[in-house]
């Protein structure tokens, strides 16, 4: 049991390590340059150069602290956008990739159900999610201690832990795209494009008359900036993301069970 999950996890380990090292290097650089930059920062002057709506949407008013700087430079862009794209893109190839290269028939010839195959492929996404979160958490915590600008450990743990439902949601969406798309490249494009589109919708519409559009954006339910700067944890948002991920995964399983994979 869980042979597929173990195999897929091993396959994802190299890519997960590369992403973790890349984001860790970026995180370390941001932490090291932060003290010098913050000493020269005039937050009031900075915010006055941008429209109020943009300042509110990007939360630029908090960039004058180590917590705000790291949240905006690393987590707001790196987690909400880049890591989410990686997870969604990886999930999008899970089913469609095997169908494209003809290996799905061989896999389904084994005594496993389609529901089990899809579920175990989804579980393998925990490899990049957990590896990246754990490695970068350690780097950021150690780095801020090293530069004598410590960030509260509880807030750092929370910003990583609460990102898991957000990333699982995008993994589930990628699985749905993988089941529905006729080709792997289409599934990957739809998954990555949806991450970018919803990120832009929430960023652009926030604080405007179109703010209601952000309800459909997963970024509304995971706010790393508020976690690090105000120590506010949105457990309701995390639960909403988990429920949405479960619904998408269930829909994926139902559709995959009916799909002709030949």
C-alpha cells in the first residue's frame, strides 16, 4: 500500500531540494541585507510615492520592519506566487503526464483503483511542500538570529504551517486540471495561469469597488504579512482552503474514474 505515493515522492525529492535551496538562498540574502536597508528606509516617503490603493494592496506600510520586509520580499512573492506555481504545475503533470507518455495504462493494470492512484499522487505533493517549508523556516530563523534581528519563532512557524493548506489547495487544483486537460502541457499551463490570475485579482482588486472578486482568490485566505507583522493567525481561512482542496480533489477523483485514458 502507498507504493505509488512513495515512488512519486522519491521522484519529486530532487526537484523539491532544488526549490528549497533556491528559496533558502534568496531568504538568506534578504535576511543579510535587511538590517542595512531598513536603517536607510523612510517608509513614509516610500508610501507617498505610490497610490494609496497600491500601498494597501501590497501592504507597503509595514516594510520598515524586519518582519514586514521578509514577509513582503520572501513570503508574499515567494510563497503566494512562486511556490504555489511550482506545486500546481507539478500536480498538473501527475495524471496528464502519465496519460501522455502511455504509462497510465500500465499503472492501472495493477490491482489499484483510480481513486487510490490519484490520492497517492496527491499525497506525494507533500514532499515539496514540507521540504521547502522546513528548510526555509530553519534558514530564516537562524539568519534573523545571526543578524540580531530575531523574528518571533511562533510567527515563523505559523507562516509556514498555515501555508500548507494554501499549497494543498493549489495541488488539488492542479490535479483537477491534470484530469480534465487533453494534454500535459495544457494542464500545466492552466494550473500555473490560475495561480497568477488569482494572485493578480486579489492584489489589484483589494481596496477597490471590485474587492468582492477576491473571494475566489486563495490568497485572501492566507496572509503571510499579517502573520509576521501582527501575529494574527487566520485559522478560519486555513480551514476554508482545506475544505476547498478536499472538494477539488473529490471532483478530480470522480472525473478520473470516468475518464478514458487510452
